[in-house]
C-alpha cells in the first residue's frame, strides 16, 4: 500500500501560528490570511513573499490600477509566500524555519497586505540578517518538536501550486483579465523534499605522545 503523502501546507500554517503566538515581533501575523505555495526558482532564493495589496491595504492605487484578489475559502489573502525548489531540495529543518521567518519579517507591522518599508534588503543590506538571526535562534529554542518535525521530512509530499498564476496589477476594463482567484486556480502538486543533516564536526586526530621511541631500522 502506498504511503500517504503529508500535506505540507498544514505544516507551514502550524509553524506560522506558533511563531505568531510565541514571538511578540510576529504577533501581528495571521496565518489564515497568508497563502503558501510551491513555485519555480527565482535566482538562488529559497522563498519570496508577494504583497497582495497597495499602500494602506487598498486594491487600487492612485493611477487606477487594481491588484487581482485572491480569496481562499471565502477569505481574502493578504500575502503569498512562494517556497522555491532550494527550500525543498537543499536545506535543513532549522534552515526552512528561518526561510519562513525571513518572509514573515518582510511583512508590514500593520499586516495590511503591504511590505515593511524599513525591512527591505535594499534598505538594511547585511543588517537584515543580523536583525533576523537572533529572532530565529530565540524561536527555535522554544519551537515544539511536533511543529519542527515536518520540516525534517524526506520524501514526497503535497503542497499547493498555481494552476493559473495571478498576473500583476491591471487596468480596469482590460479584456481577458481574471480579477478574482480562488481554490479553482490552485491544486495540490507533488514535491520531493530532501533534508540535509548538518555534518558533525570531525574529531581531531590524536597526537603522538612525546618521547615515543621510533622503531629501529635493521
């Protein structure tokens, strides 16, 4: 009998909820308003986050352009996190948790479907990692085993993917543009996760004791 593939979306949702509950810095985050999907590579990134609203949580900007609405189970999504191939095929459990926290860290404190203006890589540079890493270490010390365990999985799993991916903002009246995306534009695809264990530090070779006599040559 074939082994049932685990639902990875449930694992990520449980992780985000736990992070929001335990970390004051992420208490504004709501897992129910974040869509998580698996997607194609974008350079060497392991994950990206897409804001689904304009400034102030609006669907329309000053020029009149509109963003497509993504509605899952009747609820509008505010962010879309895309997990890239390297997340599944070249990472560790803790590394995967850091990737998810990395994308959450980009989100606005208002949690209104926009990104935090001061937490862009172009603004912080290397300070982005310096600010995030202590939060990751603090969370991992209190992360429950049952929440972390799915991120150590190796094998096939199912994860949401786009059947039809939303485009960028559009001008109202543009023909053949989908305005609302729902579960009908998503499907559970199969991904293979390969988990790498951190290599154990090699033991130093024992040093020869001083005063050991060399074997005589005959």
